[in-house]
C-alpha cells in the first residue's frame, strides 16, 4: 500500500487514493477538511525533494502558476511543505484527457468539435502568456475534458521544472516529442510561440486522427519537426474547411517568425473562422518555411521504418503553383547550377561547400549527442503508452508485441475516471527510453469507482447538503421531500434515505427530507362580505384563528360594511395567516342619501363584492440546479400569498391563482425573487 494513503498533510489534507503518476510527482485524491471539499494533491518525488535547489524552483514555479485564474486552466489552491514532503493542492477534475476523448471518438473529431476544444486551449494559453508563464508541454495528455464539454489545461510550469533534473528532462521531453516545437528540438530559446506550435499539432491530430510526424525513434520524429512540413490536413480529411487548415498550418510553421505572434492573434483567426467558416486568410502553407530551411533539394522524408506512412511531402510532389512560388534565392541557385555545368566549380566555391558540409555534420552530431532532448536514444526502446486500455488489449497491441514488451499487473486502485479493468498508470512511463533488456511494463489497473458512503447531512441547510452529496459523486440523483417538524428549523435537513453511513453507488437516488417548520393546521374560510367589519373581524379571528387587516375605501354601501375579502370565502389557508378586508367608508351612500323602497327595490342589487376569478399562470422554471430537485414557487400580490412545491424540470409549470382586478404578482423561486407578472383577473 502507498505510504501516503490515509496520511494527513498539515492537519488539513487527507490523502485518499492514487489517481496519477508522473516523472516528478505522484497525484493523490484528497479531502480538504478545512473547506470540506475534494482536491488533487501532487507530491514531489522523494529523491527530488532532497535537492534544495529543486525544492526552491518547485515552490517558485508553483506559486507563479497559482496566480493563474482562468476557467480553462486547472486551479492551484495551495503550495506547501509538510515535514519533508513538498506538495501542491489543485482542483480535482472529473473528466478524461483529451487523448482519451479522441480515442473514444474513433481517433478523429469533427472540425466543429476540434474548433470548440482548440479555442478553449488558446484562451488558456493567452491568459498564461499574459502573465509570463509558458507551458512548454502542450499535448492531449495534459488537457482534461469535463462532462460539460469544457476543457482545462493542466501541468503549467512542470516542463520548466523538469529542466532542473537531466534524467527527468530526457524522459519527459521524449515522451512529448510528437508535440514539441522545432526550437525546443534544437535546444534553442523558446517563448509563447512554442506553445502555439504544440497547440497546432494538437489541432492537427484532432482534425486528421494522425500525428504530423511519426518515426521509430524520438530522434527521427524531432528531426522531422525541424526539417519538414506535414501533409496538409485536407489531404488526409477533405471535410476540413480550408480556412481551418490554414490556421493549423500557420500555428505549426517551423519558422517561429512565420507562426502566430501570440495566442491572441491565433484566437482572432479562430473567432473569425467560427463566425464565417468560408473566411479567406491571406497566407499559404508553402510560405511558412524560413529561407534557411529552404534548399534546392526536395524535402526529404526521414525513413521511419513504417512503410506506407507518408508524412512530409517532397518538393516534386507539391502542386505546380507551389513549386512556382519558390523564393528568389532558389532561382538564383538554379542559375548557379547552369553556370557550374558550363564552366565547372570554382575553387573558392568548392572550399566553401566543403566547409558548409562539415558544419552541417557538426550540427547534426551536436543535436544527436549533446542536446538534452536527443540524449539516451542509442540502443534504447521507447515504452508504449498502454494507459486507458485493458490488460488484454495492452498485451495484444501491435506496439507492445512488435517491440517485445510484456505487461505485468502491479496493483489495482479505485478510480472514478478510469473504467474498471482499464490501466490507470504504468511504469516505466509512456514514451520513456529503456534498455532493450528491460521490456516489462508494470501497470496499475482500475478497480472501478471508490466505495461511497452516505454522508451525515442532518441539520444542514438543503443547499449545503446537496453540494456535499454531489461532491461524493455527480451522478447521484437527489430528491427533496418537505415535511413538517417541530424540532428542526424550516429549510434544514431532518433525515435522509439511505441513512448516514450506508453504502451508495453512482446513480443511486438519495431522498432528503427537509423541514417546512411546525405543522400548521388548515382552515377553510367563510365569506364575511356584506357584514359589518366588527362582526366580521370577530368571526375570523376567533373561529378561524387568522389575523385580520382592514382598509377603507369609497363605496355606496353603508359605512363599516365589508365589500371585499382576500383570500375569498371557501379558500383553505393556514391558521395564523392573514385575511385582508376592504370596508366601505360610506362616502357615496351619504351623498346619494338613504335609499328607500319603490322602483329601486325592483332593480338588480349592485354588486357589493368584486368577483373573484381563477387565472392559470404559466411559470417558466429556472434551468439551474438538479432536474430532480423540489423547487418552491411563491406567488405574492395584493392579498395574494400562495406557495406551491414542484419537482424541478426544464420547461414550465401551470399554477392556478385566485384574485380580482389588475395585479402585479411577484414570483419567487426557493425564496429568491425572480420576476413580476401582470395579471388581469377580471378579463
């Protein structure tokens, strides 16, 4: 068992399980007991933690990354040290890597999906670059896809830390060789445009289902990044819009000066394309090679040992129009070739050619033997990536069998993101180099989701209880039931089903019983319209136990006569609720004099009480919150105070409301004001 499982860091972070391993650190699922939330805790390898300089850089880089705040960047909450343990506390992400997503989609995405993801990636890079932070290792394995389709870029600053440890650098760089920029392959100075190149490779892979360059060794792949242009994406997938192809090729320009100058510049083109997929950009892929990268020889395809995998396009296979656009320096070289045929090669030119040749050999030797990214390649094998596969699939995969590797199961571990039976992690790391005698890959296999137990949320506010349950597992279905309680304050949890401590699984339905306060008896009102106010008040207060409010208005009824009642007679209300009475002040009766018999007695009596009508309100429900929740809808107006509970769902609900006249009714959801509606009850 891992030594850290169950350990508490700084009396705050409890480590629950291993969820990932890397060249420099192990990542654990943990619980922050101070804030009561699940987190990811990345712990630095012990051998690296003993290096004081590396610890300093680890802390400085992590603090810088913690300053990033963007919806597409994994949040860093804390950077600390507990005893001899250096660790970072990060946002726990519920999702899969973009690499896994691409594989599950059959290896290639639609251009609309690719546009959706690359736009978010570039927004994340724009934010980081604006704060002086370069990622250095953009690849699908470092991009998480969440359930809602959003993405988060992870591991900012980690690649820079890796440069402090030579062995780690070699392993990490070679593992990412398919996505590195040419300047990274040369060991040159890099800036934000290196991230743009890597993002371009990710976009290329999403659109075509293939990497732009492949080979049997990382060295051969890296050299292709330096010397070759990939096949245009539309030659591999004709469904890709031309403008998106141009964005991809410009992002992947080998010459850094021909690349997008910034993430914002690339984002501007992506937005222009999103608004109009037929937009025309004024650059062409053949223009993206720098002058120093051009020559009079055709582009050479480095033999990768994989027959039939054509990656770089030789010059003679390029369209006629592209060949016609060769720069002036190539045309001048053609003239020199003609002069050589006529007069022979001059001695100074021959000497210069030999010197250039020797210099080129020297550069190649330096790249192969001295540059950190190429070190360790001789006589070694790149370890296949078997993560996300079942053990059987990994053992029978061509990449494993062709290189003579065997798979051994080292351990099993719970995982919410990796299906049961699939490989969570491996040792040695994917794409690392090993001796040919070391061909065993030890894997950790998922045992499925961790066992869940019902937390104790009794006494919590319902919203807090809902959040706590969802933090256990987002697939739990939560239902709310309101019931009266003399002991528990309204709005707080009385009990749950299942009870606290019971085992639960994803998809289970949890019923949360919430107090509506003490059980209040109901009464059915009678009509007191036409009675004198004193008698009416006395009847309502004593016989029905309700509060009475009185207001006076002009009327031709005798003074003190009740002319309107709200709620109306026949309405069921809680004892203790309020009944409003409108009473005549007798002003119009006095003006008209006392009415006597005669013809007036034969006339229909005037309506003494405004007629109460029932109207059906169609209320649009809020879309936020869990669809299975119970929502409380309150309707308030002049003499109207009606509350109904309804199972939340997207759409509308019809509620019958009684009233008279024109009213402005206020609508509340779960006690919060939402909007006002105008209702004419007399129509």
